[in-house]
């Protein structure tokens, strides 16, 4: 039941990000606040009546793999687009298809670190963390200005194009 809730929240976050995507081709960080409401069978009656305030920060490039962090109720999560694409066009679509995929993190070309199972949305070309520690590892790597590569089970290596930390990113953190 909790896994279903995570899926619905992630789909909603992908959809909401699409409407706020910048049209600039320059890769930078952009962020915004949002209200999150819950619907569907994966939530308790208390959650269905609840509205949470959240924040999103995301990369703006449409020519490289994108990255989006979200924080709702103190939980940090991350979503990655696995190929160069426009968040507005791709994540404005929803899908119920998802698959679990094991992910390894490679920092600065070093050794691979297992970061557990993530949720793959194959029709959207997106990958979402399922645990806050997974997002924290990527977030800290960005602060350290490390080169980030993900090895995704059955998908291969994805090198992320991370823009420099700016005021939007610092304020999110």
C-alpha cells in the first residue's frame, strides 16, 4: 500500500514539474513551491483530507538528462530523466507502468556504490528514488561538484549533466 502511495506521488510530481519547466536551453537550477493533495486507493482517509506544502528544484536543459529534487513533509526525493528530453513535453504525461530497477552510483569515475531499487517509468523515460537516502547521496554529490553517473539495471550508464549550484539550489538546501 505504501508503494502505491509513492507511485501516485511520483507521477504527480512528474506532471507538476512539466508545467513549471523553463523554456531556456541553458542548463541551470529552477525551483518552486507547490501544494500536494492526495487521491487514489493507496492513501488513508487522513491523507486524502490532507494538503502538504512542498518544494521542487530541477535542471532546465532540454538537451541533456534532467534531474529534479522534491521535498514534501521533510522527505527528500529525486527523479532523473534517463535521456535528453524536455520535462514539459515528457512529464506532462502520466503512466501507471512502472518497474523496479537496481541503481548504482558512480562519483567522479570511481567505484560503484549500490543505492538500492528505484522506480523506472519506461514510457516517460524517467527514474525516481524510493528512499530519501538515495536523493541525499545525489544532492551531496552536487554540493561537492562531483561528476555523477548512474548505472541502471537493464538500461546502462547515464551521466548526468549537472549545472553549477546557484541561489535557487542553495535556497532549496
